[in-house]
């Protein structure tokens, strides 16, 4: 697990084992916080970072979805260059926390509900 600027990342792939956390942290920009995946490729001794959204994000352009990373690597990166793919687990954790809070709120609402019995006991 890697932490940069309050964001947590998990290494999905490290082709040619060229990932360097210090270089990544120096090159990382806040604009990348919104992406679900970060691809880093190295060409001419420079690290280039590009963000991608998960495939489930229907608002994202097709060229910026996870399923197009392979096309990006083939078209825009030098042939055989080292690269890595990181998954931003911060957004995933934030979504889980939001869902958990929503479930807790719904459970709290149920505690306030008081149901009166509709059947009255008649004394005979």
C-alpha cells in the first residue's frame, strides 16, 4: 500500500519492476486524485502519469476507462518501456464508508419507529 497526498494506492502491475515510490510521489499531482487508476510509464528517463476511471463510470470518456489502458500503452508509450498501474483505493474506501453510514442511518431510523399493536385485547 502506497500513500501519496492523503491518497492510498495499490500496485496492480509493475512491468519490469520499475516502480519507485519517491519518484512517483514527486511527480504526483492533485489533479490525479479523481481517477480510479493511475498508469505510469517511463520514457527517456522521465516518468509520465495518466489517470483512468473504472469501467463502471459511465460518465467518463471511453478513452479514459480502465479497459482502454492496454490501448494507451500500445499507442502512446515507447515499445517495451517499463510501466506500472496503480489502483486508487482511497475512493473505494470512501464509497464503502458512505454506504456503511447510509446503512447505519437507515438502521437508526428503524429504532425510532414505534408500532402499536393493532389488535386490542378485549376483557371478557
